[in-house]
C-alpha cells in the first residue's frame, strides 16, 4: 500500500471496531452530498452564528469536506458574500447555498477535481475543474458574469475570492 498525500491533510488509521465511532470521525457533521445536508439543515445550523458564512461552511463541525476552493465557488454561485454573518442568511440564501455546494462538488468530482499545481488522482491524471472556476485564484480578472474585477482578501488565514457586485 502506498499513501501519497502532498498536502498532508490526510492520515491512515487501523481499527477493528465501527469506524464511525472513532474519536476523529464521530464529531463530524453531515457529508455535503448526503440528504442530511439540505437547505433546512443549513438554515437551522446558521441561526445565532455570527461567524462569516465562508468560515462557517469550511468548519467540519457544520458540514465536512468543503475546502477553500469549493467554498469560494459555491458562495459565488449562491450570490452570497463570504463576509456575511452566517445568521444573516435568509431561507432563500441557505437554499441557494446548500444547492450550490452540492452542484460544485458534483461537477468537480465528475471532471476529476481541481488541479492548480501538482494535484493528480490515484491514476496520475490531473483534474479539470480549474477551467470552470468563477472566482478562485482569479483576483483582478474580470468576473465571468458581470465583468467587475474579482476581489481577494484573507479570511481565517485562507485566501477568499469573490465578486462584490454579484455577491451580497
Ligand atoms: Zn460579478
């Protein structure tokens, strides 16, 4: 067995008991592509949370597996500013965002993920989702929808990309 993890976010563990009961897994929130992650879940989970919505959806205690690229892209598609307080999202916003998270992940998986530098899948094939990005790593370039320049700022030590015209 070979474990190749250039970004060092992964780990391998051996267990003979139920994997879902493992301390590293049992606290995890719903998977974004599961039915448990839906607009109503996102609406209820965001109530009373003043953290910015981008940081909220990247928190694995709220929903797992939404990384920096897909969080930026899903917020763009839902037309929600990454800076907005989570509790300020309306039902319409949480509906759009839950759907856009699922759409972005499904599309990215279908075309092999996002190769920005050296990412390849287990067969050594790069992913092509980078050609579909609306905002991620496009700071200063024209928004593909409104032509305004894409903006960038640092949020929770991660770069966030967004269009201040399309996203409110
Ligand atoms: Zn725009």
